[in-house]
């Protein structure tokens, strides 16, 4: 018999996580059922937005049009009507009019398969609590608007995205990662109302946490990104200056996780955040030692996951054992 937390959509979400992100395919299952579904789905929807930016062979004008179409979709005001009795006749459903993603990525690639599943993901979104839907859609729209601005600014330039300064880099990291940190904080507090007392502090540090994760990815993937027409490290900036930005974000991440642990947030939320933090921390050290393109091995990732789950001293300190 299916329990109240079981949902067939979870299998779909897990399958796409396996195909699109090794890190989040391991991290999201650390979460309890409802949070796992909500955060797993939101990750995949943000990944769809990223896939437009990352489509190296797609014209900037087409990318901008697709982003605007997505923004219109997530701006619809009838989110949650799937719960009403007349939902079947609701012609304004999020998935009512398809967005043409074909051609961005090969249909048989993991990203291509994810894009083709967009209507199914929207149907799952509409099944979530209305307040969670609102948080996810608002965050997606903010990221889409910011990403559209950066891509549009690159029209006429030799690269599809070309950041001009460290201020641009900070702004970009907020758009694609800081907003995600804010969204996750909103979802965490939705599930732990006692966290309202530290909500402003969590929101503030979540921006740096997100930037930390994004900067590690930028440093790791800089050669591949440059080959694909995306220059995220500004010409005026050294890699060392980007490392220093990442270190600032790392301290925000430490503070964020400490706030979660010290204020009674559920164990699964703390483990989820600790795992992605420790992966990024280890990855940053590997990049300092070996340079762009270097990454943790699968064995090292597995060891970090085990360490996070079995750190009895840490868990006991915060009453999470």
C-alpha cells in the first residue's frame, strides 16, 4: 500500500536527477519525502533554465525568446488551481501551451530528455502546496529575468555570455545561485515554522552559500565554458580573485548550516546542506591544488557522503543523532 508520503512522481524526479547531476542525485535523497519532492523538482526546473543558457549552438535571440516564454509560463496567476474541482477545465494550466525546446539538445541526451519532460514536471509542480508553488515560481522568474539580462547584454559580442567585471560576476552568481539559496530557505522554513526567528539571517547567508557553490563550478568548468562561448571569469579578474570570492561565500555557508543546526531544523535539512557544502569545499581545494577541470573522484564523493551521515559527534552536539 502506498503511504501518504509516497508519490509516483518521485521516481520520475529521481530518474532525471541521476541523468543531470551526480551531486544532487546523492544530496536530495537525504531529504525527507515531501522536501525531497519539492526540492528535487525545483532543481530540475532550474536545470531546464540553465540548459537554455548552456545550449552552445543556439542563437542568443532564440535563447532570449525561450527564457521569456518560460517567464510567462511561471508568471501565470493560477498556480494551485489543479487542486480545485474545475481544474480539468482550466485552460490556463501551466502546461497548457507547449514550449518548443527541440533542437537545443539532442533528444536522446539526459538534458534533451529532461526538456521533453517539461509538461510532466509542471504537472508535479501544480500538485505541490500552493505556498510552495508560489515560492518556486517566484524564484524561477527572478532567475530567468536576470539570466535574460546577461544573455541579452552579450548580443553582438563574440561570446554568448561575457561577464565584464567582478561586480558582474557577483550579480550573476546571485541570479543563478543566490536566488536558489533564498528559495531553499523559504522551503526549509515552510517545513519548520520555528525557524522564523532566524529567517532574516538565513536568507542573508543563503546568498553567499549559493554564490560559493556557483563559484566553485565556474572555477572547475572555466575551460569548457570558454570553449562553448561562455566567459564567466572576467578578463580583468585573476583566478585568485575568484577563489577569494568563493572563500567569502564558504564562510556564509558555514554560518548558514550552523544556524540550521542550532535552531532545531530537521536533521535531513542539515545533512543535505552539510553534504553539498563539504563537496564544494573539497572541490575548491582540489581546484587550488590541480587547476581547472580537476574534480573529486566518485570514491571521494562517496566517502564524504558517508562521513556526513555518520559524524556522530556533530550530530550529537546539535541533538540530531
